[in-house]
C-alpha cells in the first residue's frame, strides 16, 4: 500500500512485518486476553497508518481465533501465541474482505502544482465546468466547489476530513460573492492548493471508504470446495437453459454471482471484465449435449478466469452512504 495520495487497498499484506513481541514490562507478568487484543490492534493500526479496524474485520478475526480468551489470564508464552494468532487472523480477514483507504499527504496536489501546463489545463477545465452560464465569470465562493470536483483522486480531502479548509479559503480570499475571471480564478486556486498541500504534508489525512474490493479471494475459496462448486453446477442445470451453454452460465452468474465473490455486472469496471471472461470461454454446447460433468468444468474454468483477472485488477464497488 503506497503512502502517496489517492486510493489504496488494505488487504492484509501490510501486516507481514508487524512486531509480535511482548513489551518488556509485560513479558514477565500475566496478561488478560483483552490486553493481548488491545496490544495486537495497536500494532496493526501502526502498520495501517493509524486507521481503526472496521468492526466487521475485528469480529471476523476474533471469530477465527475464538474470542472466548478475552477474559482469560495468560502467561507470557500463551500471550505471545495469542498475539501471533490474532494478528494472523486480522491479516486473513483483510485478505478476504479488503478495505479501501485514502492516504492524503499533499504529494498528489504537488504534482499538479509543479507542472505549469498541467495546472493551467486543470484550472481551465474546472472554470469551464463551474461557469455553467458561460459568462466568463464565476463567484469566488465557487473555489470550494472546484476543490470538491478535484476530490480524493486528485489528493484533495473532503471538507469533513479537513476542518481547516474554511480558514484556508478565507485566508486566500476564496469566499464571497465577488466575481472573477479565469486568470484570477486560477491564481486563487493555486494559492489555496499550495496551502492545502502544505497542511497535508505536515499532517497527512487517512480515512476509509464505504466500498468493497472484489479481488477473487472468495471465488478461489469456492473453487477449492468441490461440494460448493457442484451445488452451483446443479443450480445452473435446474434453471432455464439457453441454446448456448455459456450464455446460460453467464446469466446465472450475473444474477447470483455476488454470493460467490463476483462483482455486480452493472458496475462500470465489471462490464469489461464479464465481456472479456466470457469472450475467452470458447465453448459451444447445445442443450441436448449438456451433462453435469461438462457443465461443472465449464463453470470451473469461467470462475478461474474471473479469479485470475480480479487478483490482477480488483473491482471497487461503492456501497454508498
């Protein structure tokens, strides 16, 4: 996970070098399970830029190690073992259900500011978008909307994550009803962005997104379970068959694939994925030729293709507010 600006994925790989030793002042004394959990979560948070574990990840990890030890008293060896187990369980839970974070440290904004041509184009595009009536003038207060348009992808945090934003805008005269042309807009925007970047460089902002990462891990679990794979095959055979076997499989997966770890077919990034996978599924089986073992192999092959593609290029699904 990069520490630069923009969106990143926390998938458990970041926890490979977490410190799993007990502090000296605790190593010789009995510890409660709750103390071990607190220590583990603190160590994990340090590796994940200070973000708190989502409750879903925490509950999943505790379930994997058996949360009943929280009230138990543990000696040094027992505490060290539970610390290792719990951190490993957190890493596994994040692998199955990664979280999406933004780490904003001003570096992305600086990239735009350091290239005069890029910044001029950015300012022009923002001004044109905000000048809805094409008058060549907009209010200074529209600078705030310009920052909203730039958004996290360009390294600008939401106002809720940067309480100082109002003070920055006021300091640089980016408020009020006074109208400015494109050149003055660009000048004010530049000064505001410089201060936002400097503020983030002094203290970066890290926050999680309400989004799901579909990375193929759930599909691989299904593929490793012969019984589950056969159940999927039987459900496909129970449904209405198209003349084209692959088309029948596609319709079933588009309708029921979320339970297997596939992205919703209506998500923009998923459309190309579905087309690519099924285009490469070069089968042509008529209804009369369908047999359970053949369908199973076709389904398995298609799901393997999905898993491979998603591992390389995960799909982000916005879960909304």
